[in-house]
């Protein structure tokens, strides 16, 4: 009985560590952190604010004219990737288009918003096209915030002369911009080093107790 209790304790420690300890990497080498959405917001879609403040465009201030902006956002322990193409403007900034696709190689991901549903051409593909003064974009949600990996790919881009950017946020939701070469990149959550160490310690303890039993 004592062995079973101790065994359960070690398992609880290991599983807890696996559930909460992860680090998100951009292109395998840059740590990125999500924007923390206030819990009073009811959904990622509400946060996106399609056609609420800006006609046919997101309400988010992260959107930039003639630029593709990507970032992660967290809401009530759920995680999503936002992609914003161009931005609403009172002045004409030119038409644009962009073909967006993704491959989830770890965990599951799915579109929860495409701000023109007719632009979705498959479960993992959307071909965007926007007019003068407007922007476009999407929200891609993950079924597990600490276990996911996706490769994003883009093609047929025009109207994005400002380039591609990924935003990471500090504890106060202040953004730092990371320049991207293009829209082809990887985002992956991996166990934190401390988590791996704790998990290994738990396994070692189980083996040691079993040997003594």
C-alpha cells in the first residue's frame, strides 16, 4: 500500500509537470510568448473584432498597412495564432492577396475565424484577397495549448511590401517585433528544461522504489 501511495505521488508530479511546463519556439530557436487576452472577452473571434470598428477588417491595433503580422494569443488557457494581412486605412494603400496554409505535425489546429469565409478553400488552406483601404486575416486555434507544432506556408503574396512580422509579448502585454523572411515558418510548444528534469526525476524515483520493493 505504501508503495502504491508513493507511486501515485510520483506520477502526479510527472503528469502535472507535463501539463503545465512548455516553451513556445519560433523556427526552433526563438522563444515567443502569447498576448494574454482579458478573461472578460468571450472568444478569440470577439477579440479579433471583425468589421466592428473597421469595415471588413480587424479592430486589432496590431494590424499594419501592407504588412503581414502574426502572433499568439491566450484566452482562459486556450491558445490561438492570429494572422493579420494589411490593415484598415482611411487612405488607399493598394489591393493585396496571400495564400495561407498550415500543417499541424503535433497536436491539432483548426481555423476558428476567416474574416471572409468564402476565402477558405480547405481545412488547412485559405486564399485571401483584400481591396483598397481594407485588411484581411484569420484565427487558428489549437486543441492543446502546451502540445502543438505547426508549419505555416504562404505564397502568391502581393500588397505586403512592409514584409512579415511575428510579435512576442512580455508579462505586461508589451510587444516586441521579430522580422520574418517570409510567411514560411514553424511554431512549436516543447517541454521546458525544468519540466524535463522533473519528469526524469520522477521516473528515476519510480525505478528506485520498484527496485527496493
